[in-house]
């Protein structure tokens, strides 16, 4: 299986997503900053719901 890593950085915030081409493999999400960090493996079948929830949350913010 081929693994892909996506990274985003803004100031001291570092976001990383790691996934492979396996249909059953979870997707790793890591969000780290100087103050705190969060890491989770998300089941692929839940990604659509997570995306909808994040999109809904950002629609109330005029900066998005």
C-alpha cells in the first residue's frame, strides 16, 4: 500500500493527515501547536460526516 502525507502549517500550528490507498484503513489526523496537541484515527466511513460538521461550523465565520 502507498502512504500519503499531507501537511499544513500556520504559525505554530501544524496539521498532518496520513492515509494509504487501502479502502479499510483509517485516516490519521494530527493537530499540534505550542500549547496543545490532538491526534486521532478516523474511520473512512465517518469522514463525510466530519466534513459536513466542520463545513457547517465554518459557515458562521466570515473569514472562511
